[in-house]
């Protein structure tokens, strides 16, 4: 702002105080700054991509200043939170379970800054965790996949063995067994969200054991699993957003997490001064979790199964059915 502008503002302020006039709130309005931490690349076509879309949607809707950092490891997460907090960012979002504990530690030093960890279970006065009920999608996906398998063997590739991933896989297994009690489920945690080669290798090992449908919840590593199924002419399922675009003749259906809705809600809370630390759960009933269309598999998924999925989805939304929530890995 130029000196002349300061002088004019000063005169207006003095006049307002002297005459008891109300100044427009715009005189004091300050746009908030929001930063996002991602565990992998923003263009992974899945978990990280949907979070970045949420940040961009918030930037467009609210006119906020934004920034993001990709490939933030667990070891670097605390310093990443600290850097943004020291730069005066009002809200810093860590997109993943692993960001919860570091957020609480940094939050103790930057008490005016708001922190969010998606899919975590840590909270404090200025730290909130937003947990998506992805087990709802996992349960339904298990039903779909079990109904599509001809060999009676299906495969599931997980990223890190953490509660936010385990709960999807465990619900998936229960749904598959509910649909087909004799189904054999192969599962592997590759220990990474970014290693595409590991995802593909794990899926290939399952295919070698007669699996004819491959599912994943492994972020970028999961694209390797999809590519393995595609290379063998088999079926797969997507995760985080509609991954049919990756392999249209391979992906039966995708589990959708509408993270942009969640991010918009959080930003609005901060802008309106309504942010409170705590743990918030959101699922199908909130429009945050869903399943994609079947696309080219619309006429291949049995009509009875589609009807069952539609019915269960309605029951989840109205609260008459609760998908199983298991946070520790179990045997098949």
C-alpha cells in the first residue's frame, strides 16, 4: 500500500472513531492462507490428486492463498508443518493418517495456526482429524468383486498397514465373504504409497495364484496393480477417484472419496471462525464416500448385485445398516 493510501485510511479511521461510524468489514478483512501436504505426487490419479483438487476448488471459491508440497515423508512431516506455520499459514492440511501425530506436536508451538490431518485419529485444541468412512465403500466393493470372479480367487493390494487402509481391506474381505462364502482372498501390504513397481509385482504374484480380479488401496502404488491386471486381460477396481480412465476395459468400479467436499468444508470453518479441534467422521451419509458408475461393466455386473449395492447404499445413508469397522488386520 502506498503512503497516500495510508493517509486516506487514517483519516477515514479517525473520522469513524470520532463520529461513531461503522467501518466496512472489508477494511479489516484478511484472506486466509492454506497449505497442503501430500505423501506422493499430486498427479497420481488418485489419493493425492483428489486432495489437490479440493485445495484448488477452495482457492477458486474463497479466493484464498494456497500452497502445497508433494512427496512429504513421515520423517519430514513435522518440519513441513513447521515451515508453513512459520510463514503465517492459517490452515495446514496433512493428507493422510501419518500426518496426525506431527500435526499435534507442531500445533503446540503454533497455537494460532489450525491443523488438519485427513484419515488420522489425533486431535487437540487447534488440530482436527477428518476421518472418512471408507469401510463403507470397501464392504460394497467386496460384494461386487466376489460376484465378478470366475476363478473364485481375488487379490487386494494395500499400501501401508495403517488403520485408514486396514479398515477398507477388512470391510472388503467381509463383503466378499458375505457375497460368496467360498471366495479366496489374497492380500498384500506393499509398504509404500508411491512404489508403482511394488504394486505391480504384488498383483502379478496374486495373478500367478489364479486371482482374476485385482483391487487396491495403495495410492500411486495401486496404479501398478491396475496395470498388472490390464496386461493380463483381467479385471480390477479403482480407489480414491474414478480410475476407469486409466484402464477403461479393466476397471469395474472405483471407490470414491470426495475429499474436495471435505477440504471446502474445513476452509469454510476456518474462514468463518468456527474451526474446533476434534475428530470428525464423514461418509456416504455426508456425500464424502461413494462408488463410481460401472461404465463398460454396466451390463456385466449381475443385475441382482447392482440392486443389492443400491439397496445397501441407501441403508448406509439412512443409518439402518452400518458397514463393519475393523482397524487391525485379521486373517481371511
